[in-house]
């Protein structure tokens, strides 16, 4: 099986054009391992679609399937264009959370940046999370997948490694949840660190950035209709949230290397 390692702000996946193999859980877990495998946050398969230009299926590092990945879908656009499957710069991608539309920015014949119409976000009322040694307040947001956005005074000092798994597996989130720890650092500027459901700490999370920006505008911490810079461990995304909570996301997509592996 041939794969291409790509990343969006350090959120890296192994991309394969073709059907998902039967042993996907075992394969994804093995290849995602950063010591004994290729090393990634998971795998993304690009398939033919009857309703869009292509279809993406996303698997976390533990082999569980996810509905959507913002950084991943940008790389799907780059993969599909750079490898000659299309010459269009406006693409549709089928995902488990609906069809996403992509606008590709081409520089020197290759896709460098992608703007994604992420659809609508749903913001719920704040929820208290109680733990044995304290409590947290989160804002639940759905961007096709679930997020718990937690505003903190200092994102750098927040112990994501210890708090992340507690939030992911909190009893009120029976299917798990992505946890974002967000600090407002300026006008329409956020610093975000993330614990992704099924993968742990990652360098970036596109849907998490969208969820964080939406939670921020809902609280009056950022402005509707204006670009919001979200600074992640791997770089910066630009998010815009309209008055009706429709989100666009702009960021880079990069290819790292090509590889081959046995699927048995």
C-alpha cells in the first residue's frame, strides 16, 4: 500500500487513495506509532464519491474512525490536486459530517493554502465538569464532531496531558470529546492547545480551532464576521464565524514524504 505523509500545522496523517482495508484498526495503530511505525496522528483514506469530487475517511491513531478533520480535509484538497486527480481549484469533499467545500490557493503549481467552508457550528450552554481534585467549565460545540472548549488564563501553563484525558472520557460525553484549552491573547486572537479524542495531544486541530472561535464569539470575546487568528502549537489558522455560526477556515497544507507498507 502506497501512502503519502502530509500535515496541516503539524497535525499529520498518512494519506491513501483507495478503499479502507479490513484490518484498518491494526494497520492504523501500527503505522501511527511514532517509534515503530511511520508516525502520525492517524490515517486518511481518499475514495471516489457519488455526491462530491471525492470522499475522505479519517482514522485516529488508536484506529477509531472520526467524522471530520479540518487540517486533514485541507490536505485532501492538496493531495487530490497535486497528484492530478483534478484541475479544479474549487472542490467538494464528502465526509461523515457532510460535504465540505474547498478553495485551493496554488503557488508554483502546487496547493499551498486551502480555505474550507466548514458549515455551521452548534454551541450549547456551558457545562460544569467535576473531578476529584477540582472542576472545569466548558462550552460544548459541535462542528460535525464534538468539542469541549475550556477558556483558561494561561494556555502555556495548562496541563493538557493530565486534563485532556479526563475531559475526553468525562461521563457526560459517552462517545468521548475533543478538549480545547483556549486563552484570549488579543483582539480576535486566541492561543489554543488541544487534546484530540483518540489521538491525545496534537500540534493542531482544525475543527478545534473552529469550535474555539465559535465559543469565543458566542461569549463576546471575539467578533462575528472578522478574521480570528488561532495560534496552535504547529502554527496559525484563520477562522471567520458569521452571525449565523457558519465557519470558514484558512490554513496551509504540506506534503512530507511518500512511502510504502504491507497491509497484512
